[in-house]
């Protein structure tokens, strides 16, 4: 079984920006509902943003108007542009691929830390 691979995490000051990327060599992302999820210490994993096969996006209220999810069908990558970052955005961010015909695929996660 293949794996989703996230990159782009790191340490950023409040108000700054980061761009996360997710790559996969074993699935065609355009036919899955792709998503970004995050898990902060002591909290449950939560949905951040998703994009379905038709291109419809969905965001959690906490990141709406600050984060943008996008998918490049040619490169088979999924990105998350994060602007105006806040300390409460600190978490491990996971890429996910979901469908009705298979169990969800998850990446290993990338750490995002927002701190001054």
C-alpha cells in the first residue's frame, strides 16, 4: 500500500504564512475527496479543509478566509495555503484521501508551530 507524503511544515510567527503540500504516487487524487486534518496535543483530530472530485471545497469555521485548499491534477499534489496563522493553528497536519470504495489513506503528518 502506498502512502501520502506531506511537506512544508515548520515554525512561523503569528500572522505569518505557510504552504503545505501532499504527494501520492499510488492514487490519482482527482477522483478522491482529498483533505487536510490536524491534531493538536491533547485534542482530537479535526477536519481543516476538503476538496472533492468535483472541486467543491469545504473549510472549518476556524480557518475559513485564512486557509485555501487546492489540487493540481497534473502534478497529483494537494496543497494547503495557510495565511494569518494563529498560535491555535499549532498542530500536526495530516493529508487524507477518502472514497466510497476503500478505507481512507493518511499521511504521516507534518508539524506546524505558530509561536513568537
